[in-house]
C-alpha cells in the first residue's frame, strides 16, 4: 500500500495548515496556563479546574456544534469557531484575577468545539477507507509541526511574561480562521465535502450508540485524553518545576521533544493502521503510553523525563490516529453529532482528569497521581485487545 500525501484530497492539506496555526499558539499556552494560574495564589486543584472548565464548555457544546455542522456546513462552523477561541485567548491574556481567567477559558470552549467537530467531519468525509489513517496522520502532523514550534517559543515568551503566549495564540488563531474562510470556500470544495442536506444520508446518534465498537472507541478517547491532555496540561509543567527543580523553559523544551518524536513517527503510525489494522495501532500506542507513566512514577531526573517525553510522543502518534480512524471506518463522517460525541468523550477525559490529578497531587503526591493514572489506563490495553478490526469496511452498525 503506497498512498503518498500528494494523493490525499486538497481539503486534508488545507486542514493540516489550519491545524498548524492553531497548534503553534496552543503549544505556547499549554505550559503557561498552570504557571499563570498559580500567580493568582491558587492551589493545584484550582489550576486543574481551569483546564477542566475549558473541557466542560467543549463537552457541553459538542452536540450543538454537531448541529451547526449539519445545518450550515463545515467551513462556516470551523471559521466561526476559530474566531471565538481567538477572542477568548485575548481576554485570557488580559485577565487580572483567577476568576476572569477561568471564565475566559471556559468561553473559548464553544469555539474550540465548533472547530474540532467541523474539521473532524470534513476530514472523515474527504477520504476513502484506504486513505483514512494516513489522512488523520497528515492532519495531526499539521498540529504537531505547530506543536514543535509552539512550546519552544512558549518557553522563551514565558520568560518575558506569562501573558504573552495568550496574545500570540490570538494572532495564530486569526490566521487559521482566515485560511478556513478563504481556502475552504464551498465553490472550491469537491462534491463529497459539501454540507449534507439529505437527512437520510446522516447517521443518527441513537443508531450509532447501539454499536458496541463505537462505544468502546468512546471509552478509548476518554482514556487517551486523560493521559495526552489532562496529565500534560495539569501535572507535567508543575512536576518539572516543583519536583525536578528545573526552570520553566525546560517545560517547553520537554513538550517540544515529545512533539518531535510524535511527528517523526506519525506517518508510519498512519501507514501501519491503514496496512495492518486499527487494533494494532491502538495496542502499540497504549503500550508506549503505559511505559511513559512508568518513567514518571519511578524516574525523577531530567534525563529520564526527556526519555519519557520521547516515548510519550511516539505513543501519542499511534493513539492520535487509530481511534479516530475507527470512527471514520464506521460512519465515514456522516453525522456531525456522531463525531461530536466522539470528541466529547475526549473532552470528558479533560474534565475529569485535571480535577482528580490535582486532588491526588495536593492530598498525596505526584507519584500517587501518576500511579492512579497508570491503573486507569490499563483499560485501554484491555479494550484494544477486544475491539474488532474495522479497516476491512465489513463491519456493520448493529
């Protein structure tokens, strides 16, 4: 199987560029958020609450975003969503209290939901089954290239002020919104990616939820979000500064190392999932993320932290590709709310994990928080071993 990036639909490449601009700024603010929140004199649990509230907002608006996709189309939903997040980021940079920061981050959740659901729907409907994992890898690659650049610059910008990354994020989001509005105009889209107007062509949510594979993938996305977003956004920046006693710039460098490792293996992860199956991708990715948790539990030095970040990035390459490809295999992007619920499962992980991890760290220790995460994440390996293969396109919704 030899499908090059050039053979993928034009929409995949445009969405990858949009993802790059989003990720550059997002990579800057991820390490800045917990440190900025701490300047208001709050606890680690309160820091986790800021991250959770953003996810709560995304979660609460997910099905609404799915409705927007079905009614007004992917392009308009995507562009408006990016603009809303840009305004939210600007206000976060201007926040003068913990409460303001909390409210402004929460306000950005709606825009983030609109962007992610519409982009996911457009991506899934633009490709064939044989291209799906590779298209997902290419799209993720846009985010990761931005993710490599963002944390590195974020570490330098945080040395100037913890507010600066939020302002830069505003600018990159406005660039992404412009690209979405201009290059994804309906007149430029292929027939397969125009907004669906025939309700008979949509997969209804109540029908999708009857499928056991879809329910398993929802759980996988929840658990992946716990490790790939909740853990990274809540504990890792504080772990580096409070336990490893490293300067804040090392946080950005560590995240950059993870992004480089993830980018390096991303296309291979997509190729493997397209050629050998989605289940193989899930098992490899879950095993690597479990290994990362082992390093964080038992290794308390900067060299071991960087090794953990390399493994973390490689595991993320597989887990960022295979589960989404399974959803694409099942439904082909037909139904905004079906895709929205998949992403809402990930948002639920971002809601729950920061609160639990923040509490465990405050009440016990970082080691306890990492250990509980490892026990919970074992479910991913169990689910991965039981999930049927969907790449053959023979699976039917039951």
